[in-house]
C-alpha cells in the first residue's frame, strides 16, 4: 500500500512538472516564467524524493517476495500528456496543488515515517504553488470575459483535483486508516478541501459544477454550494 501511495504521488509530481513546462509558454511576464520554472524544478525534486523512497523500500525486500519487488516502476518518467490541455491555465494549480496539499498533509501524519518526513519537506514548497494559483485566479477573474472562460474550464480541473483523493469508503481507504497511513477517509479529506476553496470561489464569482454534470462518484459529505460573494467585484 505504501508503494501504491508513493507510485500515485510520484506520477502526479512528474505530471505537474510537465504541465508547468507547458505553462512557461503562456506566462505573460519574464518574472512569471522564472517563477514557473522554479515550480517545475521543485516538482521534479519532489518526484525524485519519492522515487528514491520507493527504490529504498523495494531494495530492502527479499527476493522471496518477488511480486512485491517493483523497482522498475520508480523509473516511470514517460511523458504524461493531457489530451484536453488546450491552454494550461495558471489557475489550474489553484485546484490541483491545493488538493495535493490536503492529500499530502495526511501522509505527513502517517505511520510510514520516511513518507511522512518527505512530505513535510514537499508541503513547504506546495504551499507556494497553491498561493500562486490562488493569487492568479483572483487577479484573472477581475476581468469578466476571463472569469467566464475560467468557469467554462473549471469542471475539467475540478474533476482532476477531486481524483487526487480517490473514491471514498473503499477497502483500501479503510486499510490505510487501520494501519495509520491516513487519518481520515477520502470523502472527509475531499470535503475539507472544498471548504477551503469555497471562500475563494465566492470572492472570484465562480461556482462548482452540479453533481449531475460530474463524471465522479462524490461522497455525501461533499458540499458544492458557494455562498454569495463576500467581496465587492
Ligand atoms: Fe509537488
Ligand atoms: Fe506543486
């Protein structure tokens, strides 16, 4: 299970680095380009950190446990193109990095100490990515046509962010809670993530998609309402 969690995280770290690589093309200023390449570098370091942990764990296993030896997966650096990526919005890390922050916070309290320690380091940098995404979103939504365009694309990135948590109430979730790898079920983590973005959504004049529009099984505790705007637009 630890290897599965790390494999998923490593895949997301390298995929995010690739998305940042594409974002450099569209960043409007040289300062933005420098910041985004720094984020890309950080994501690749996160990948490297998790990949090393995977290699260490696989190395300590005995050959009698052959089905568990999966060091080859560590080197899964194949490109992960996003087929729907017509123009990567800077605001995508408002959702993706924030969702990752919630998920990785769970691991920092988890029972596998090397993963907990690695994620404490990773989270410090993720905080910067998340804040950058939020600042970009607030700035971009001040322009009405851009806000409408972000709302149009919102569902795609929202679905991608919710997938980070995985399905709620699965046997795998319960196992992670039983052995202390996570402290909460995926549904509770997803609900806490939505609570944290709700005020930003209100400030930006954005709304969540309806449950019926989403190709996802959402846990019941997830609330998709957004209060009336709290700030003057
Ligand atoms: Fe990362
Ligand atoms: Fe990130």
